[in-house]
C-alpha cells in the first residue's frame, strides 16, 4: 500500500478551482495530524468507544481527501474493530498510527514543496 497519492490533492485543487485552497487544506491537515493520532490512541487506551470512533472517522475522512492512503486503511481497520467493540484490537493498530502519520507527513511535505514550483 502506498503511503500517499498526490492525485487526490490534485483533484481537490481542480474541483475547487483554487490551488491556494488545496495547499492551505493540506497544510492544515499536516498541523492537525499529530492531534488526530493522539486522540485515537488516547481514546482507545482509555476504552472510550465514542471518542475513539469520532477521532478515527475524522482521521479517515481527512486522510482520504489528501490522499494519505496508508492512514485511510489503518483508520478503516480501527473503525471496523471499534464497531465490533474490540477496543484491544483497535488500540493495537492505533499504536502504529504515529509511524504511518510520520510517513504521510514526509510525503505530503515533499508534494507541497514540489507544488511551489508550479
């Protein structure tokens, strides 16, 4: 599975016909990513199913918009575990999110740097 697919952000820029909006959205995603990951890990560790689900859905949706494919898949897995009431399984995968988020952040940063040349 690929960490990042830039075509999703390219589509966003075309859809809104505004390149700076897409860049701003991607930058905001990067800023919020650590908080999203922390919320999921913390909520699953505490056994807070509602907060874990809310945080997981937030990560999944935002990651799909920017093309962070690995994080989308991980969030889907966590969401499935949460829907089954398996907080232990969700937490086990949530603990791996930080590394995946770092990979996504690096890929997204490289993409945004390349966008400056456009």
